[in-house]
């Protein structure tokens, strides 16, 4: 769900995934991810695009701690958009994957 939209704000508290449309420098992007997860206790994963053309993704662990996952860098310059990246991370987690085992997410390169 769009974390910054002024519409449908009541639905945000039920979102499993939040994505901010704001592009922030890396450190403020990490703070924004922490803020989104803290403000929305039902949210499992949040993403904020950063100004380095990358994305910061944070996940909430069962303990409440926040763990960050970095997008991968493939051989091409193509990067995953924040909503796609955080969706992959969310799918990994709900299928039983460990947040600590997921270190990088990178698009597959065609052969």
C-alpha cells in the first residue's frame, strides 16, 4: 500500500506491506522505514526509495526488531522498483523464509 497517499488512510493499518513514494537519502530512508514499521504494527515489510537509485527495505521480525534487506546489483543497471522488491521480500517471509537468511534480492539476468 502507498504509505504517503492522503486517500484511504484507514486501510493503512491493515497493510502487510507499505511503500513510500518519497525518494530520500539513504540514512533518512532507513529512518522512514523504521518509522513506517513502528507506526503500523501489523505491517511486516516497508520500502523507501533512496536517492542513490536503490531502495531500503525493512522487515519486522517476530521480536519486533527491524532487519534491513538490500537489493542486489545485477550485471545490468536495471534495478527493481520498490514495490516489486518489497513484494518479493514479503513473499519470502510469509512462505517461511528467514529475514536473516535473505541478504540480497536481485533480478535474474537472461542468459
